[in-house]
């Protein structure tokens, strides 16, 4: 999943995959502003068939935060399948 998300960010925001680490700050290190973050969330929701609430979205500061919430949401989805 990590590599898939890196690829999405890389392609959507023209960032080299090597520049994206678990500790990358979405805004400061990757230049993803609030509008771009909204687009990223929509892309991830579509790809992984999940829903990220506004309350959850505002907590996404680092790349690792994105991965953690995706793991949590995908795991919950698998339990319902």
C-alpha cells in the first residue's frame, strides 16, 4: 500500500517517489496544500473504497498519517466483506 500511495502522490503532484518518506510533512515537505489534500483524499477514497471524514482529514499531517488511516479503514472494510 505504501508504494501505491507514493505513486498516487507522485503522479498527482509531480513529486519524485524517492522524496516521499513516512515522515514527510504533506504541506511543508511535499507542498500539498489544503485543496490538493482534498483531491488526494478523494483519490484515496475512490481507490480503496473508503470514506475519510473531515475530522480525520484534518489530522493528516504526515505521509505516515495517511498510511495509518488507510490501513485502519481498509482493515475495517475487509471485516465487513
